[in-house]
C-alpha cells in the first residue's frame, strides 16, 4: 500500500483510519476480512474488490458501481443467496492470483461519490447477516498495513500520525539524515524516539559491545541469550529498530579525527558520548560546516544518601553557537557519580526526550517561542531552565 496514495486520497485514508484491511494491487482496491454468511449459515470471510480510478497519485470518483467478491456466495440470515446484489457467479481473474467468484451490483441513484462510500456500503450489505448472528465480527480489524514503494520510510504505515491528523506536521522531518553518536543510555532512547519519525536515514556510531549493565540504561529488555552474543551496541539496536524504520545504518566505530568526515553528509547530529576530548573535536568539525547538533549530558552527585544533579541539552546551529564552549564540558570529568552509577534509565529517557523535543522544534514540528539553545533540568527542585536564546 503506497503511503503517498493514502495521504492524498481522503476516501482511502478514511477507510484506513477506520481499520479496514485495504490493499492496492495494480488497478484494483481490495478490502480483506469481510464477514458474511454462506449457504450453511456459517460465518465466513471474503475479499471485496473494486476497480480503482486514479488521477495521478490520488483517487478519482469511481467509474463504476459494480464490484467483485472472493468467497462463497454471500447469503441472508435465512440462507437465501443475496441475489439482489449478486449479478453473476463464476470465475473472474482480476490480477495476479486474485480470482473473484462473484460479480456484484448495487447502484445508488446518484452513484458512489468516492471509494469510502462504495466499499463501506458493500461491506455493510455483505456483513449485516453475519453481524446479526455474531455482533463481534467486523471488517474493521485495524490489521497492520505494510508500506511499499520508493517513498516508504517505515515497514508498516504510520497510523498514529494518520489518526491524529498530523501527517503534514510529521512530513517536516522527511528527508533528514540523522546521526546518533554514542548508543549509551541517552543515545539509545534518542534512537527509540527518532526511529518513530519519517526521517530519511538514521546512522548509529558506537564502538562498544552490548553488556549486561547496558541493559539497565536502555529501552527494552534484552534476553540473557542476546547478552551472551556480545553484539556491538549499534548492531543490536539496528536489529531492533529496523523492525520499524527501513533506513537505519550501524557503524561499529567511535568517531575520531580519522573518520569524523562520516558526519559531513548529515543534516543533524545527536552527540551522546562522555569523552570530552573526542566531543571537542567533533563539535569543532560540525560548527565549521554549520551542521546543527544537540549535545546531551547528565551530572549526578550523591548527597546524604540520595542523588541530585542536572540533565542538560545544548544545541548548536549556524545561527547560534557562541555559547557552546562555556556550556558543554569538553574535557573528561572525573568527579561525576554518573560515571560509576549508570543504572538511571529515567534520567537517560528524560535527557533523550528533551533533546528530541528541541530537535523537532528546530524543524518546525513543535512551536518554539523561547528558541533556547541550552536547557537544564534540576532534579531536586524540579526546575527546567532555558538559556542562550537565539538573537
């Protein structure tokens, strides 16, 4: 199913939003899992098929009121054939392996205005007897719909954006190539959020192996067997999130002076590494090339048998980068409890969420009045501070 065709065709989008199992094959629209009664009074499921009239990349008014049905002859509750809509029965090869068994005709006076009206009307007629026998049967199953075509970003359609009607807002993130440098706790949570957006590509950079302690600071829950495989972090997370996003690339290496040019083609970079000297070199490279980035950090201290500290998000863009060196620690910090007590998944998740929200602001997904380029959340006073505004 082409996501572009759905987005540009209100009738198909309505069918999809309401949970119909749709499929487009060549010039045909198929609705699967349509319940009906057969001549024995049994509930069966068939496929409703219609020719599909398109005007470019969107549907046009149906050119005919007739449809096809794959299955046994649909019947009324008293087991009589639905001869009022079955025009004829036989074998009707349509496309590929799709062979219809019945030719249907139910014509309203004014014809069908669109494919939502046509398909939902036929579904209601066909399924009414089955529903009268068992009111739990439905053609609206909300089954996962896979996405095909060169414009596909996800393995299955983004029904969340469709249901919320924010497709045009989400589209602002399309075409972006995003890098995540460092797949420790915060970086892995950033991946979890970015993988759910329609960016063109996500590149992961980290040379570490996935170890047992990593499982307590990252999304999900790897099995013991998976930990024993000692996979590289980037390979592990690429394997998981490639179940959703089609274009995730793993680079099992640290970024240093020898390979920093790998970031040259990126539209945005998330920096999630602790090594200050390496970070300084990467930031200099990004600033020189006006590649926007966000650096994240967590500073934790133990005080009176409790933990306190800050969660930081610092943004660098072509319009604002004079604050970077005073805001981002560019030398390795020795006095940081976080370096030894890393099992704080909630702070990793918060740090990632604040970073992704700011990233989305930069590209117009969220409204941004403050235009802050540095923000800190203080744990013990529950305060979020925004500073270094764009002027």
